[in-house]
């Protein structure tokens, strides 16, 4: 990918000296990279550093991330952490896909604490008794995990399943089986675009002097009529704790070349967006799908995440985009503070994911809400013997105002015929 440089941006500094806490080594690393690039870093590069810089980033630094509440030091909860019935219902679809593909291995990308892997293995093992009581060959699991600290937590949690579970820190050469990814796509870095002068401009990050930021001029092309000025908060941000701000947003002067860059190009070029609008494009997530297609020889991929189809994602009334940060179970829209201490995410454009899959030779088997998918997979029956507390937590998986509607499920396949149970009712593929 070509890197842009903007030496001499007014209001920005190329000083890469180590700033004082907060921020520490990660802020210094990012500041140095910005200086080396000529004073401007694309936002997707900034997000990559903030989340994945070795030993320093949010996911790679070893901090506690997942949990039911902030009292344990966690920042957000995922469906498998919320209720074991998430994995048990998903296992129904995984079992069907394994049978259809005639394979015996599950691949999970970004397995978090290992909760979903544990739920899947337990549920699949419980299904592995034939009518005569004989066990079938148990399912194996491969976890592709970039975070060393998370990999250690997973290995401790799944120790009783050894040696059926293996870990990789890079893509396998080929994949035959069922791929599962829960809240993986939203954590992939995005490009940030800002509408100015009737055109879309790529938004990046520059270094600023926090002690003089109130006197700094806006970076060249940085939306001098308001959003994006040096030292300013993102226009969609809620208040966050005040601290020195070592970075600011800055836009490139040249219009962003949408053609051929992303599946979202037509929506962004054809829609009527007012100046000041901000949105994201998902080139890395779409490249991930292309890489998956390149390796998937036979099997099914089931991806679960929060997001929308393209006509909702790039609606002109969605002025602030979907970029969001999570810390201590609170959300804010400012990724330029508390760097490395909070998650940075964007909702998924599922139309772009589906088109990238089809262009790479995969078949879209279905697309629906998480609520409809889990109910199709038998969640209601699974809860029949559950306690009141277990039912209350599982209800959050399907309630419209919680996870049920915002989260979607998409299934992709190659080399197998399957009418997946998870999409028997409420399939929304026609809306992609």
C-alpha cells in the first residue's frame, strides 16, 4: 500500500521525542512513525499501531479486555462471555456445516479468552455419541491468534482438550473445515474519510504540541471550518477524561480516489453527503475475506459482528460514521486519547464483505440478524432447562435493543452444498 507524506503541515510537528505519561512508549512509537512518514499517518495505520503494536497495543499489551463489568478491569463483553448458550446454539450450525463439507476441523480467528472455543468443543463433544453410544471422531480446533497474552489465556482455558487444539499466529496454507469469527471484522483497521468541499478526503493523524495546541493552526486541508482542527476532538465524540493530546486529525488536500479502492465506492460517490460528514471504508476487512477465499478449499465460514448492509451504513444521515472506542464498559468517539488503553472499532459493511467474498469465488449462504440466527439454531429449546439467570443473560443475545438486531451473521462457503439451518427463517441476503 502506498504511503502518503505531508511534510510541513501547519499546526503539526514532526518532533518524535518521547512524550511524558500518559501514553508512554506506544505514544512515542506512533509519534516517531508519523515523523518518519513526513508528518502524516493514515488513520488505518494509526489504528493498527494503537491496537496491535507488539507488546504495546491494546490487544497485544496483555491488559484485561473481556468481562461482564468494569469492576474487574475489563472494557466490554462479547456474546460468549455473556452466555454459554451463544456457543451451544452456534454449535448446531457448525455441526451441520462440518457434515456438509465432510470435514472435522473448526478454525477460529481471534478467539478472545477462549470462551467460544470452549463452548463449541463442549457442545460438539456432547453431540458425538451415536445411537449405539459409540463416539465419533472428535472435532479438532485451530485458533489463529495474533495476541500472545490472549493466546496464553486460551491455552490455559482449553488445556483439557489438548492435543485437539492448536494455535497459529499466521494464516494456514489451506483451510478445510468450518471457520468461525466472532467480533473479528470490527477490530480490523479502517480508513477514515471526511467530506469537505463536496469531496471525500482521507483523514489521518499528525503530531501536535499539547501545550500549544490552542494556538495551533489547522493542518492543511483539515476542515478549517470546524471538524478536524489540530487538537480538536472528533465531532462525534462524547467527553473523555482530559489529558495531553499528542495527536490531531488532519485531512489530505487531494480528493480520495474511491474508484477501485473499496466495495463502498458507488455508495459514497452517488449518495448526497453534506460537508463535515465522516465515514469509514473497510479495505483491510475486504482483503481478509479475499485471503480467506484464497485458502478455503472446502468448507463454510460463519462471521458474526455488529454492522449494517451498505444502504444503511452509508446513509447520508449517518453523519459521524461508526468509529467507536470502548473502555471500562463505556463508549466514546475519540481514538486520539488513552491510546493503547481502549478498544477502537468500526461497524461492518456487510455488503462489502459479501461482494468481496463473491468476487473471490465464495458463495454467500445467508445473512441475517444474530437473534434470528440463534433462534433458528434452537436457542429457545436449549434454554428450556436453564435457570432464570441463565435465561436473562441469553435474552440479551436476541433482544432488539441489545445484541439481537445490531449484530448480524453472514455465512460463506466453497466446495459444499448446504442449506444452513441458521438462515431458514429471516434470511436477509436480498438486502445486501
